[in-house]
DNA sequence: TTAATTTGGTGACAAATGTCACTTATGGCT
DNA sequence: AGCCATAAGTGACATTTGTCACCAAATTAA
C-alpha cells in the first residue's frame, strides 16, 4: 500500500514493512472532491497532507476576491499551509484539492513524532525541507528577475504537465498575473 | 567570543563552552570590505557564512547588467548562495558584503558534521530551515499578491532598519522594481 | 441531454512600472 | 578637506500589465 508514501518516508535508507506499517497508522486516508477546501483562511492548519493522487493548491484570497496561488503540490509530495502548520497559528491561505484527490493526512503531533518510528526520517525531512526551500528561492528569483512572458515560458519548459492539467486562471495567479494577460501571452509565445 | 553564534548554534538547549569551542574550530573569521564579493556567479558556494557584524547580500546579475537582490542576511544569521551550497553545484547568484563585515565561515563538510559536536544542532538547524522557508513563502506571497507600493510600505513597517542602512538601489531590486519607481513611491507614501 | 456555470479569449482603455537622459546630492577615499 | 565616483531624484515617454465588458467554448451538474 502507498508505495509513493513509502518512498518519500524512507529517504536514503530503506525501511522495513513493519516500520512503514507503524508509520501508516498515524496517516488517515481522505478522498476529496474537485475544489474541496481542506483548510480555510483563519483556521489553524492541523494536518500535513501527502498527495497520493491528484493535486493540492495553496492559495490566498485578497479583499477584492482575487485569488493568488502560493503553491501547487503534485502527486508524491507533502503539502499544507506550511507557516500555519509549522507554527500552529491561523493560516492566511486556503488549502484546496484542484481535482478529486486521494490524500494521506497526518496531524501535527504525529508529524513531529514520525522520527520515532522511522530511522531515516530525520534526515529525509531535512533534505525535503532543503529542497522545498531551494524551490521557493527559485520561485522568488523568477518573480524578481523576469517578466510575465519569461515566467510563463519557463513554467512551460519545466512544468508543462502542470500547465496541461490545470485551468489557465490557476496558472495565471501562480505566475502573479491576470488571466487576460496570460491569455495574450499564450498567443505570443 | 561570538555570543551571537553561540546563541544560534545552541538552539533550545544550552551548550557548554567546551562544546562551543570545539565547534568554533571549524569556523574561520573573515573580515570583508564594503562591496567585497565572496562568491561569484558560476562558482560553487563552498562556505556558509555567519554574519557576526554587518550584512550580506545575495544577488543575481542578468545579461543586461541589472542586479536583483535575492536575499539580505542581517547580523546573527547564516547566509550563502543556498542552492549552490546545499547541492554543491555552480551558483547563479553572487554573495557580497554590503558594508565592512565580520563573517564566520564554515565549509560544506564541516557544516554537515556540526551535529557531531553539538547536541542541539540537528534540531536547531531544522528549525532554522523551517523559519527560512516560511520567510521565503511570505516573500513569494508579497510578490504575487501586492503592488510595488504595498510591498514597499510593508517592508518599511517590518524592516525599517534595513531600509535605513541600505542604499535605495538595493532596496529597489530586493522589491523587484526599478530605482526610479522606488524613488517615486517614497514621495507618495 | 440540456441548462447552468465556469472558463477562455479579445478589444478598448486605464494604471502601473520601466527606460532613458539628465541633474543634484551624497559619501567614500586619497 | 576636497575630488571623484556612486547614488538618488525627476521629467518625458514607452511598454507592460491590469481592468472592464462582452462573447464563445467547454465543462459540470441536474
């Protein structure tokens, strides 16, 4: 069961089925519908979600009703409103499944205790954090150094699968531009 | 010596002078001049720098010669070209000290081994990573959700000390806008 | 299947920001 | 102290992007 999760939790070293099963006890399966909201803005994000199938979206809603996508979490990765989950304080962002999804959720205390079951987790978690941080640095760089056109071209090159499966409006607010602007970029590029 | 570093390395638990001294052996003091470049784009960033005095700046240089500041590292924090250091691959960014600074540098292998000397480091490092990641998420949010005017107002509120000590052009490319635009914002806000 | 809703595209115009050229002010260095 | 290089400010104009209104296409839900 859940080979993606097992791979993710193992890190460098392989873990036994017993160890993995013990860890699995603290994960709960949640099946979501399209556009289902898992965390509302203002809630404390109590769970970390592993995307076994589907895709999560973390987004902000400003006072004018405009949405901005902070992150997209593809299959095989953990995601949640990270600042809220880690600090256990109210979330600015919403967490939503963009399509019908299969999530494995784990609460804060269990997440912090994962290391008790899983010998490789301490290091694997640190590596994942480092990689997520690096990804976010690259996102910052693209936002401060490139125009919308370049950002779209880059996303198309690196994440063409995301572009294919997600509606334009989500891609647009992930890039930090309006739907209309993206619509026009598509013609030019 | 170096109370700021000791505090940072300790994390939650206090460490003894002996433990700290052992750790100190792998740090080397470097005194830099204003605008001194520590890592060139294309180099592998071999050191993590602890800012004991002064301020570091991590910036990108595009083909037109325009600079963009990815991060500013204040006193009492670690900084380097993080993706390059962690992955030990060539850096896109430059690392520079904005004023005369006092840095404590540690090479990659020693950094990875810090945990051998310091009982609290594993956890402290993870906490710092989480916090740095959260900070970068907030930066992404401000870049995708707010206008230049709002970003400047927010920076002035949260980091007025940085604004005071750094030249306008650095603040401008940290915000991802041109010097001229920032100049005009200052009058309006 | 159909009706309703959502999404995507486009024109016209507005607003924000960038670019260039130039002047003034500042601050580092000898 | 004084010179020089760098930084900051500003006007005019170009470019990019956003906003609004509207229609077409696609997708969802009944």
